[in-house]
C-alpha cells in the first residue's frame, strides 16, 4: 500500500508508533534517521487528510449559506 492509499487513521497510528520508537532510542543513527524520514512522510499524509477535511467543511458551510 502506498502512502497515498493510507487512511488518516492508518497514517496517524503508524506515526504514533514511529514517535514511540524514536523516543525509546537505542537504535543506530541510520535507523533513527530512517524513522524520522518515515515520520515526516506520515505527518504529510495526515496533514493532507486534515486539509481535505477542512476544505469539505468550508464547502458545506458555503453551500448552506448560499441557499
């Protein structure tokens, strides 16, 4: 499954796991960097979902006031 196919909930759950692993430490620098990069990608996925939700809400509000 590509990142674009992840639901908001899937991306958020995986991001929480990445953050937890980073906070635990103990991995190599390379592993930590890979986790950080994965976290950045997941955060972008979550942000796109949130922006899309905001756009839908604004469109619904605009449609309601236009009636």
